[in-house]
C-alpha cells in the first residue's frame, strides 16, 4: 500500500488488517490517485463459521475465508455476509473477492522484466 496512507485499521488475523469504514470504490479511487493499482481478480473465496453469537460466527467465517485466499493476494473485498440463526447457535457465510494492490500494472512489470532479460542490439 502507498506509504503515506494513514487509514484506520484493526487486526483481524495474524497477517490481515481490516480497514474501517471505507468502501471498495472509494479505496480504489484513493489507490489510483496515489499512482498505484487496485487489481480485481475473478475468483471468490467463501467460508462458513459457527458461533454462539452472530458476531462470533461472522468472525470465524471471516478468518477462515482470509486463510483460504492464496498467499499472492495482499487485499480482499468483503462481498457478502449471510447469517442463519438457530436457538443455540448461529452460522455465518462470508464471501471475499481477492484483490491485489501494487505500484505497477502487470503489463508494465512484464515489459520491464523482458527488457532486463533480453540484451540490447
């Protein structure tokens, strides 16, 4: 993420932080104005969690979904939360869209890598 960003964050898991009160389109605009790229990827990650409270079930599902993302992704957008409530417990289903924040586009990175690999004539 751009070094000058000072966004309200809270820890979620060992390797993930939650950005508080910011929607994906606004965050995307901030990233792009800083000259970086917010890459949207097609595959989604859905996981379920069970808890005695609604919040516990959501937290467990969120942690499991984040662990389910491939290591190459450094961001995720919370797409949806669905909760089913029963007399003694709750079941939550969380869907995340993997995202990646980077300084350069994939195409630019590929061109630079090729330029270094091929000697000039």
